[in-house]
């Protein structure tokens, strides 16, 4: 089910001009929020990140309270599922002056029913910590990431885990990753240029609340040889156990299950 589409707060058939820069250039940003029984989870955190992304792209957003009302209206219609917010720049064709658009709609999305199996893919397109204007922005230009997912599926896996050209672990195409080594929760650090995942942040808070040691750093893929549990983290996946990365395998573990339960409790 897809809810009524709102463009700049008004009901729409969902169409935008073919001259829009998002269509021609992939120029825009987005957020995906989770609605639980008509209640939006972590709305303020998502709006903060959307504003940061739009600022990096130099796209002006409507008033924050307006954005929130559009999202909440969509969630009230949706119930439980995903609410998508897509911000476009507007026309990129000389002589046209079409304004930017904020598109909001919702659709159903169930949690994965099984653990994930990931295939390592080198990501030469990833900034990997280099300083640049769009570092940390959640832009709509996900073509390379989706190509990595298709590559992983072609290899018989569920999704990919991205590596720098020097072999450091980054993130998944649409999710963060973390793992347990000797009782310590480890996750790639934000200085690698990975997205500051809201789910990742909350999982780290959960771990620290339980006095679990947390380390953010830089590791090669061989670090996972020492891991006893691996997990994928995102708004849509929440906390999902990972049972394979390439030829390395694990069973879902107690710490992953605990973190998943605690995260679910915070969304309730």
C-alpha cells in the first residue's frame, strides 16, 4: 500500500517535471522514517539530518514544523511502515525556474524475517573519510550502492558490505554494520565518511547504557575473523543479525538479540 502522495504539503498524483534536477542529475536528498501504529519514531533526529543534507546541497527547505506536519499526516494514514521524504532541487534546464519539491509518502515495510548474508564489495566511489562538500549528506544518488547490492545478490548473498579501496570496512549500501569482539561492540567510525545512522547511534547508546564497551574505529575485513556476532543496523532493518560475510559465518548471538529487543522496546 502507498499512501496519498504529498508534494509541498498538497495532495498530488506524485508526478514531478522531467526537467527536475533530481530526475536529470540525481540532485537531492532524502530520509526514511519508521511509523509504528501512526507514531513516527525519532522524528527530530531525522529532521536534523534532512536539514543538514539540504544545507550541504544548498537546497532551501520549508519550515521545520511544516515538514513535521506532512510526515505526521502521512504516518497517521499509513499506520505502521516506512515514511519517505524526498527533496528535489527543482529545474536544472536553462530558462526554467521550477522550485524545489518536498515529496512525502508512506508504504508498508516488514522487518526482515531471517538473518542477513553479506558479500564484500569494494566501493571506489565512497569518500572513505576524504573531506568534501557532501560528506555525511544523505543524497539521492544511490546508483553505485544499489549496484553493489545487485552484485551481492548475483553472488548468492542478500546484500553487500562496502570496503574502501584499501580494504577497510565501511557500511552496507543502505545500513550500518557492527560486530562483537571479546564482548566489545565495534563499529566503523564516522571519520570514514559513512552515514551517521540514527539506528547506529541508538544502538551504541543501548550498549553504553548496559556498560558494554563500545569502540568506533577503522578495521580491515579480517577483523571479522575475530568477531563472534555481526549485525546490520538501519531504520528499516532495525537490528538484524548477520550470519555470513563472504566465507565467514556466525550464528545469531545473545548480544545482538538483546540489542534488538532493547531497540524494539524504544520504538514502542
